[in-house]
C-alpha cells in the first residue's frame, strides 16, 4: 500500500515542483495543498457521474464511436469540468490568485491532485507497469490540461479578454483530453475484443496519433508558461 501511494504521488510532486519553480512569486503552500486535495477529492463525484455512462459504452457496436463516447463522457468532460470548478470557484476567489501565472500553477495543481488518485486506482489494480506508463504519459498529460485551462482562466480574469472566456478554456481542455484518450481507449477496446479485425497499419496509425497529440500538448503547455512569463515584463 505504501509503495502504491509513493508511486502515485512521486510523478505529480516532481511535475508540480517543475512549475512551482517557474513562478517568480510562489503561491502559499497551504493554498496549493488545498487545491491539490480538492483535485484528489473530486474523483468521488467524477466516478459517481461516469458510472452510468460507462455501462452504456458496451452497447455501442462501432469501436470508433465507442472510443469517442468513452473519451468524452467517461473521461474528458466530467474530469475537466470538476477541475474547472476548483479553479474558478476556489482558486480564483482566493486572495493568493493575484497574477496571471497563478492560473497555470493552480490549474496544474488541481489536475495533478486528480491524476494522483487516478494513478492510485490504476496501480492498485494493475501494478508497477501502470505506475511507469502513468508517470511518463497520463500524469504529464493531466498537468498540460491544467496549464491550458489555467492560462485561459487567467487571460479572462486579469486582462478581461472575452475571446479567452472561461467556457472556452474548459472546452479546449476537454478537447485536448479527449484527443489524448481516444487512441488509448480504442486500443483497449480492440484488446478486449480480439474478434474485431485490425490491420497493423491501423494500430501504428493510432500509436502515431497518440504520440503526436502528447508531444503537441507538452510543447503547447511549455509555450504558454513562457508566454505568461513574458507578459510580466
């Protein structure tokens, strides 16, 4: 149990420290801790909401549509919505939220809180292979979703840029999350249903899609951090 907890928390803490060190005016640790904890806790309503939707996915015969359905309604929409609530209903209203970089820091923190509890569930079920795969892909991806959402929240909050509305930031995060999950989910569906014919070229295509999306999200997140830092000067 202790190993599972350690393997779940370590990647999140490393990534959080990476972003924390890029904040010229570091946020109060008590606020960060609470934001992380809220991200951890929202897994409960996310699971409650997605459970009935998850039961319906097996009624969708087309694997492409089933993967799209799962990626949106069982992952991206509920997860990003509750992270968004943390960011807009707690973080933005806190006095510590006083500069544009804060949107990114708190967005990442809430996302990593959720990614940590999610990692604990996967690692406890699958083992150390899940710990490695999530540390290298899923946890950094959640951080990127948080960066993007936090950036747009800051743009609206500090600069009153209506085209960067809160809702738009949420939609972008949902889209990126679903795009990231889609190749993984469809691969899992095919693994559970070996009777479904699948050409090697198609498998390779979905792997390439996943890699391209993952790299794009990381590069965009780092670019947004750099842009926010430039806006300070």
